[in-house]
């Protein structure tokens, strides 16, 4: 029995059987093995792996899946996709959308291979959706884990979730308007299965086929379809940010946001107007009467990010300055909250897992050794 089992052994996680956890992964054996090993401790109805890695990485991931099945007896479905190659990232959400269509449980949630969901919070969110059939999604606060210059891990709030609230209007247009101001990253909400499928079906059948506009599309249409609950008192997800910016530069292997062109690159490439028009037309077909705002004109909730996004040259400089200077500037401008002081037991589990497996990161080795994380 390891430290994760020890903590959760007497916790009632039976409602997780109603949830399918979907893990998209791409060319990251270390992150994927850690993610799958962690989540295999919990009684999800099914875990679906959506793998678009290179052939060599897929072979390792398949061995990881087999090993985890052997260790935990977990119900894991492995889905294989062509390697991601499209310049503007249209193959990413096509993969996510297809994986969602395979869900057979009542609820589903997506987590990337760098993230950890907190099962006790998922139980509370599932209870809420069960008791409130007029809501299609539920979520809670999200956090990041990072390391300071002394090598000590710490937690900070995810910026968007600081502003999130429940969106409860009966009218879809009112929910849409409110979501433009107070909505959050909907990609990692807990959804009713039928609504999750419907959301991605609309995306997959639309003309919105790139990463940037598709993400904005996915951050709007859930609110058009139904009400969304936000549990402010709990944390539902933690993302590992430790290796995103090492040696003063952002690592493109650590984030698809970094790997793909920004909207300002779209402008430079001459494709922005076409992609925006597709996005606009799809939203208007979905919900007639809404005002579609050009993303370039949406003011971001966080002032520093708004300044950076409005100036691609400044953004380029920002992405390549030393991390210490970036942190100082964030603190001065109020871009991010200070470190979280009240560390929960679930956060401590993630902290321990991250620190004990960090040695496998640089060589991208899976963490599944014979003596994995023994006490």
C-alpha cells in the first residue's frame, strides 16, 4: 500500500464510478505515466487514454497502460490517434472530441497528462449535478504547482479560477453574456456525458478547426447549452508548471499553448480574418441573437496578460526573460496571487508525488519502476 492508498482508503469515493476520466497525451512518457498511475488509485468508471504521440512514444505508453492495469486492475481504454502535425492545432480538439464520444458513464471530465484531479472535490461536484438536473457542468478552483529558486515546491491559484462564479441564468443569451465576463476555462469541467458529447459534436461539425478559436468556442458553448456550477470552497484540479520555464525560456514540449501560433501570428500569416469569420458564423448558427466579439477586442481580466497579448514583440521578450524577473514583474503588477499558505492533504499528496518522481523528467522516462513510490 502506497501513500495515496493510505490517505483515501477510508474515504467514500464510490460516486467516481459514474465518471469517465479522459487523458489526452502527446509525446510525454514521464507525464503520462505519472498521471495514469496517480488516477488509477481512484475508482473511476473508466479511464480513456487519447494518445497522438509518435510511434516510439506510443509503444512506451502502451506498456505503461498494461503495467497500470496489472498493478491496479483499472478499467482503461487506450485510443490511438495520428500524430499531431497541423500548424494551427486543429487535430488537438478533434482528438479530444472523439475520445469524449466513447464515454459510457453518466459523467465525464478531461485532464491533461500534466494535471491531477482531486477526487474528494469530484465527488461533491457529482453530487451537485445529480441533485440539479438543470445544470450541465460543475467545477471548482484550479491551482498550479511550481518550484522556487531554492527548489521548494509551492502552490498558487490558477488566474482564471479566481474570477469564476456559478452561471445560473435560465436564458442562454444571458448566460453567454455573463460568461464573457465571469466564465472560466471550461475544458476541465465535470460534465454530464450527453452534454459533453453534444459540445464536442458541435465543435467537430463546425468550421472552427484551429486550436485558438476552438478553445474560445469551447469556453462559450457549454454556457449556451446549460447552467454551470462553481464550488468556490474547494479545489478540483492542480497543474504541474515546474518545468514550463527553465533556464529563462518557455519549453515548447511543456504546453500546447506555447507550441502553436498565437492569434497575432494568425494576423501575420494572413489567416486571422478567415478563422474569425468561421468562429463567428458557427456561434451565430448555434445561438441566434448573440453579439460575437472579436477576440482581439476582449479585455483580459488580468492587466499584465492583456498588455502582453496586445503587443506580440513584448510577448516575445516576456517569454524569453529569466523566470526570476518574470515572477518579480508578476508580483508588482498583481498578475498572480501569492503562494497558497493553507495546504490541504490532497495538495500534499500531489506535492509528494511530484517531488519523488521529478528525477524522471529530463530523460522523459516513465515512473513505473518495481519499487515505485514505496514508503
